[in-house]
């Protein structure tokens, strides 16, 4: 087994090599605007997972996924040539869920902003149920204490 630092370094190097090779060497027309977002390597350095995003609609994503699968052999040989490891890791391409998660978070934030605006509209012109300041103040306590001394049962 290798240490995690070596696996991280190899993953970073694989990310760079795959991105550069896609940019310079792969001329597949199906390949759209692909961004390599991350790469992870298993602890034994035998398998690498490459995460990518594609700018475009579902059809362009599917075409880019097919292009990446067909270019897997060229990319793996380039990774082996540039990294110099004894065993070149097999590559698996996985679409990154980050843009979908970001879109979901943005939708939730928009809903929260709309609810806040709705609450703000309802609360304009509203009055307090009791006093504006519901907390007791020290001078109020003194007034009650002095008025309590004068009242009450008297003993004769």
C-alpha cells in the first residue's frame, strides 16, 4: 500500500494530464466544452476516477461522455507516459454533480428570498401585540418595590 500523499499527487497530475490532452490532442467532434474538475486515485494506485463537467444541454453531455469513453485508451497511455509510474491506473470518467448541486442550492436560496420578502410585506405596518419593549428595566423594578412598601396589610 502507498501513502495518501502519493495518491493525491498522482491524482493532481492525472487531472492536469487529462485536461491538457483533451485540449491539445483529442479532436473528437462529439467532445463539447469539457472541464476536468477533479481526479481521485485509489490507495493502490490502480484505478483513477476523473470527474468532469460539460457546458451545454443533456444531448451535449451524452455526446461528450461517449467521446471520453472512446478516448480513454489514448488518455491512459498519455497519463502513463507523463507520470512514469510502474502501473498506469485505469481511468473512469464520472460526470461531476457540482453544477446540479449548485443549481439546487440557488433555487432554495431564491425560495428563501421570496419567503423573506413575503414576510417583510406582511410585517410592514404591523404593531406589537404588547408593548414595543417587553423586557423589564431596572427603574421599573424600583418603582414596583417602592409602591409595594406602601400597600399591604398593616399591623396595629
